[in-house]
């Protein structure tokens, strides 16, 4: 899908997002990269300029009435009533859900409040909630009913470290119950710890997507050999003879790109040639390296 705003800005540019059922899909990208706009299109809150959306196998927004009850969403916080308590706000949302049994409304609200750690603050007015508590209430609203798919836009925004951990645990629990979760974040650690799949957005484009291990492993592994001052040059020659590239000597260490070579073969060749090997370490690129390589180091938002 593509979204061009009236200003002419293309916020989402030909994104084809594939979220497998049962996955916890981390939608990662710097501020302004188009994550929220993509999510809003998925949920039928804004129409794509071109392209089509399928949610749980059904076309959106055409089948929205059938599909949306099976989807829980946290997008820019639902409109809560400032003078009602957290519990009363949930009751209000629950009462407009035609599929919800009114006799069990109270239990549903209480369970959802407990799950997000708002049990003790259930009777406090919304306007007295902190940012993190408001965010938790938004999550509770998405959890009122069991859902097949949960779409959470920056769910840990404004949460303290405990809250962040709780959300992570909650997402894992939901996933183990079979719920598919699409979760956007600009926080790498959060995605790495909570997700099975990842999609990386930058400037409106989806640069990479797939299982985390595959996306993270896209870069180049490097090897660092610690030798002795008298054998380090020999070590560099051995690595070059093996066809390794980017060989660099620094002090008694030599580093190189590992490429297709196996670390054990490198070790054996070094020892055979008489290099005094004090240590050998292989560094594999992680998701952070891949993310920075794809989206750039810069701190400024793209536009
Ligand atoms: N209604 C709108 N009209 C015009 N431009 C918009 C509108 N909504 C978003 N944009 C622009 O589209 C781009 C993508 O914004 P979007 O909110 O989708 O990014 P995001 O990845 O969710 O960022 P963040 O992490 O900061 O929430 C931004 O440059 C933003 O200014």
C-alpha cells in the first residue's frame, strides 16, 4: 500500500507487510518512518492512496464490520472520558460492543485491568491517570475480549521500566495463547526481546521483513584473532591466504571479515602455521547492526 497525503508527502511507499498468523511481529522504524500511517491503513482508519489491505484474510475496509471485532487495537489511545474512572471507561467501551455479553461486563473489565496492572487504580478518574496509566488503560481496552489479532502502536510509550517489562510479558502470554500480535516500536531492545518477526521501516519504505534471526543475520560476521607481537603478521597472512577480506592488524590482534569460512578452520590453519593464538572471537551482526546499517546512524527525523 501507498499513502500520499494532501501535502504531497508519501508517508508510506509501496509497503507489503506480511504478518504470519501466530507471529509477534515487531514493526520497527525511526520516528516519522510511516509506522502509524501503515497501521491506520490496516485498521481502515485512513484509506490508502493505492493498494489493498487484507486483515485476517478479509479485505479491508470492505469487510471491516466482520473483521474488526476479531482485532484488538491500541492506536493513539482511544477516546477515554476524563471524568470517568478507568473501570467505568472500560464498561462504556464494552457496552458498545455488540458481541459482548452485558452480564459478564464487570468481570471482563476487572480482568483486563488486572492484566495491565491497573487493578489498584481502577476507580481513579482517567484525568488523574499518569501517561503510563493512560497507556495501560488503552491496552486494557484492547484486551477486553479475546482477539485473533492485536495491533499495538508503540504500546510501551510513556511506561516505566516495570511497565515495559509487564507489557513484554503480556505480549508473550497473548502470543502463547495463539494471538497474532503486530507491535510497532522505535526501540530495538523491545523488539528483540518480544518478537518472533520483524519489519524495518525507513522513510516510508519497508526495507526488510522476516523472522528476527534471519533479518538480524543479514550482515557480515567478523573474526578477531589475538596473537603475539611476533606472530601477528603471520596470522594476517594466514587469514589472507584463506581468502578472508578486510584483514587488519592492530597491536597483537588481527581482524577480518569471516565470510563463508568456519571459525574452527581458521583456528586450525593459524595453529598449523605456527601462530601463537591467544584468543579467537567471532562477532555476528545483531538486529541493531542491521537496523543502523539500513536506516542510518543519524539522530534527525527524516522529514
Ligand atoms: N495526516 C497527515 N497529514 C500529513 N502528513 C502526515 C499525516 N500523518 C502523518 N504524516 C507524515 O507522514 C510521515 C510518517 O508519519 P507516521 O506517523 O506514520 O510515522 P511513525 O513511523 O509512526 O513515527 P513515530 O514513531 O514518530 O510515531 C511523517 O513525516 C508525518 O509527518
